[in-house]
C-alpha cells in the first residue's frame, strides 16, 4: 500500500495528520490518544513504518485502521 493511502486511512480514522521533516504525526487509532503519538515514516524499502510512542504494536494499529500487516 502506498504511503498516501495509509495517510488517508489514518486521517479518515484518527483525524488530522501533520507533516514534519521526514515523517508524519497523528493520533494513534489503537488507543484513546489525546495528543498525537503515532509517527509514520517511509523506510528505505518504500514500506511505511508506524510507531506509537504510547506503546501500541504495529499490528494493533493496522487492525484499528482495518488493514493487515
């Protein structure tokens, strides 16, 4: 899945996505996130890397988005 599609899905489920230098931030859809704790980056191989700084696993984030790993 292209990064644009993932970002659109995150925005649809979690709300606003903000772009920063080399990555994006959003509220994590896998927990009750009041402050954006989800970082989204594009890895060297072109795949998206999702990291919740609140501790959610990537599989849980993808499931909350209705996606599979």
